[in-house]
C-alpha cells in the first residue's frame, strides 16, 4: 500500500474518530459518566498517534510528489481533526475533574431514560458470534451500540452485519444497561 492509500485510510479513521469523540464527550457530561469520559481520553491519545503518523506519511510522500506543497492540506486536515479531538477531551474533562453539573444539565439527565456505558463481552456470553441484526438490541432491550472496541481498534457506528466477539468492549446507549451487562456476562453492580 502506498503512502497516499495509507493517508486516505488514516484520514477516514480520524474523521470517524473525531465524530465519535464529540458524541461521547457530550454524552459523558449529559450522563455524568466517568467511564465514557475515560474512553474519550483514550481516543484522544489514539488521535494524537494518528496525527503524527499522517504527518510522517505526508513527509515520505513529498519525496515523490512534483508539488510537495500540495500535501500541506493533508497536514492541515490532520491538525484540524486533532483539534476537534482536543475539544472533545476538554468537554469530557468536565466529568473527570468532578465539576458539579449545572442544574440545567441535571434536569436533562433526569428527563433522560437512557444510560451511556461501556460493557465488556465476557467468555460464554450469549452475544458472542452474533451480528447486531441477529441480536435486535434496539427493539429487545432498548440498546444502541455506538462503537465496538476490539483490541486497540474501533468499529464506529457498527452496522447490522457487524459480529460481536469475545473481549469486545461495547460502547452503548441503553434504557437497560444492566440487561446489556447481563447478556455480555458482566457482573451487575448493586445500587
């Protein structure tokens, strides 16, 4: 794969990543979720790595480019995505710094029947090997999977054909997070 194909793949991933980070950052504040705020922190580190990698690829590609200055737009785009991820982290940092939410935010949280969280798919889970279409989580337990973290890779806005594997971390919005945890084989914390 040449540098331009790698750059293209990285920029697409950065676009998806920055979009997910903004959603998760606002959600972490809305739901006062340290779990999700920490996920934003991890994603921000991944964005930092991708930004450096794209810049290195652009520098390597410049050797073969007739007009190397044309690659500046690639570096600019990587920087812009990096700034978006920094902004998302700053939003999520409100939760991580334990800043008391404004009463308006508290009111929104009270009016929301959904919860945002991370759930790890444990060995023996009934979710393993099934696609999202087979599971029908939205209709059965009111759960929408926003992303699947598989190792250090993310599947953003997973589709109906995406299959759940053991060890996957599901980032989800759910009206019954405990049911999702139960299906994933996680222990449910007593309140």
